[in-house]
C-alpha cells in the first residue's frame, strides 16, 4: 500500500503547530496503525529528520495511551478498537490520512500527537479512597453481589482512560470517562461508604479541569474503544443529584442491584 499522511507537527506546547505531509510506501495491510507510524519514523530518522512523537505502550488495547484523531475520528474508522488495534486493511491503497492529536482545552498538546491527559488522573484522585476492612483475605464469595450489578460494574471498569470520549464530544466533555469510574464502584458493596461523596467530588473536579458539559450527543459512546454505554452517565447523574440533596451529610450503605 502507498499512503499520503498529513500529520500534525508541533515542537512544544508554546509553539504553533501545522500539518506536514509524508509519503508512506510499502505498507502492509496487516500492519497496525502504530506499526505504520513506526515505519514512517524509521525513514525520517534515516533521513536525519525528527520522528513523529506519539504516545504508545502496551499496543494491545489495554493502556489507552495511543489515542489520536484519524481522518477526524477518534481512534480511526474501526468501531470498538483503540488506535493500536486499528489495522491498515481498514484503508485503501492511495488513501490520504489526516492524523491529529486529541482536541480539547483540558488536553494541551505536548508535542506532535502527544497530549497531557493528567486531568483524567486528577478526576480519579478526587474520588478519594475506598473503605475496606483490614484483616485476612476474604473468601471469593464472602460478599454476595447480584450478577446484574457485577456485569454492569465490570462493563464500566473496562474504561482505559484513553480520552477518546473527550476528543469525540462536541463539548469536549469527560462525562463518560468520569461516569465509568463512578459507576464501577457505585454498583459494588465495597464502594458504598463513600459513594455519593465520591460522585460529587469527581464531577466537581471534572468541571474544574475545564471539560465541557454533557449534552448526550452520543459521540462519546461511538468513539469509545471499549464501547462503554451512555447509561453510565445516567447513573453518575443520579448519584450526583442524591449527593447534592444529601449535602454530604449521609452516605449509603446499601449496594444497588442494577442501573
């Protein structure tokens, strides 16, 4: 395959960026998108030019590091995949591909395709701790959890924090990410003591980070590589409203069965 790449290049957060064009020749359809960029970078290095900076780590769709906009779509055209799981067979010989970093005020560009997603970490930190009784390790089935609740909790826990939901949202909202983290613990007994306080603090931190508000457009759900449902946002909103009504004075000690 021969492709024409238009890649966002930006030396640092304080410099202006621009799209630069590169030819990618002899690309195998079986390569992942990141492997294709590796090939382009090898050729740039051999030519004495600066390689394209992009985030990556596990390359197995687990770590969430590799996010980028590909032809205006977060993670590219394949649904339910991270950029590292996107293969070049999703494109045609001769295609032109525009590659850009996430676009959100809360995700400032560090260099080329790399952005600072520390805002997501601070949202998680705002949630605080989970109260767990100390002592010996409990038996696996010592704490009964309804299967429906366990299934919903595991679906929410699948979030890898890549930021695609933010990049895809017209408002640059982090509601789906925050909701996944809130819902995961809200549906389990271990998450009940701080449940409503956690929801309130995480939503507050999300607003402080400069993310936009959620208008339920649904682009976040479509862009999510783990296909996390908008239902989680409803769960977060319910917990946030209850936290507001409680005023932080009370916490629930009863696990919910389902959303």
